C-alpha cells in the first residue's frame, strides 16, 4: 500500500491493527520503504508541477485511464489502474501472494517499464511479474520526467541540480513538457508572477536520424533563484552510439555558438545517453546525430 501511496497527492502511511511505522517491520520491508521514499522525494519536481497544473487548470493529479485516453474504449473498464499525472501508469498490488499482475496499457502510445526501461506497445494487456520490492509502473513514451536528488524533508529539496528523463517517442516528431519552479515558500507565487517554467521540447528530424532537445523558459523568475541550473538529460530508448552530440546556445554578446559537448559530460548507458550541461534562461539546444 505504501508503494502505491508514493504515487498519490499526499503520502501518508496508515495501518489497521498493525503499526504504520516501517521501523517495526523486518529488514526487507524497511529497505523497500526506504527505496520508495527516495523515489517519492526524487519525483518532487514532477509532483510539484502536477499540483501547479491542478491549481491553475483544474487537472486531477490522479486520473483514470480514460481521462488521458478517451478514444480507447477499453480504458473505461479499467478500475484497478490509474495515471499519476499524464505520464505514469500505476498498477498497484491489490491481492496477497501474487506472482504476476495483468496490466492494461492504453492504445495510441507505447510505454516503458519504469524498472527495466523496456519498451512495450500499447493497446494490450500484459502479464507483469511482481515481487515485494516493486509494483508495476509504466511511463508513457514522449514524457519528460524531472527529478531531483532525494532528501529527508521537502524543506531541503534542491532544484538547481535536476535530471530530465526523456522517454523517446518514435511515433511523434515532437514532444514537449515543462517543470514549474518557485522558491517553495511564498504563498501565491504564481499569482504574483514569482515563478519560472522550465520548458522542454524534443524534435526528431531526418527520419529519426537527428534528435534535438531544447530547454527554454517562461516567467520572470523568483526570489533567490540560482543564476544557472545544472541539468542531466537522459534519453531513455536512445542510441548507444552517436556520430556527434552538440550544444547550441546564445552568448552574452547575442551570437549563437555551437560546440561539441565534452566527452566527460556524456555517459552512454544501455538505456541511452546521459548528457550534463548548464542552463540559464536563454534557449539551449542539444543535437544528437546518429
């Protein structure tokens, strides 16, 4: 239940007839709780953005499948899964001692297994192996998931250093997303204009041979905002090798500079490349050429 609660607007452990504090359970349970607490706190930028959208647009944080997929008639019959924002599909474990869990993935998109990053086609039900350490979680292709380093309290969250996970979508030429940032303390920050939207755009060109990732901004910023952000872009589903990875940015004199990203800022993994760079407020574009 706590694993499911990590993907809800408010995380609160509860128990009926048993303690709710993990300290009273065995080592395995405490480690599972610790891992999911780290995951929850690393997703605070994503969750904060969901609450911003709920506040300004009325979008629910937790959504039935048909909310995002109204054209999928099967989605209306799914009552044991839900979406956490537009990007995460959560299939909680509702019965004890299950070895597999059937999960329906809505049609029109493909999905990534959150734990393995394996890509699965939508529009079908699949059997997912389950264990005590995890629950089935899938991420919609084309999503931008923004993470921070996990902390012990929300007061300590640092958004100057962010990881942006882009789940490559080969079905679309362009994907977009954003993360909402403010000082985390000022009441009515959005209404006062004391905020920043860090916006993302991924554009595939030349039949997928070129991937452009752009970071740009909206909003005037907020009190004590860092002068620059340190970002790590992960392209989930990307290639293991590229001919070139370049960065285009505007210099102080207004000229546009394009440079090769140093090799020590690039890490190639089985899931795709990880690219580290700094960003102020002017647009920055990273180009990955196969």
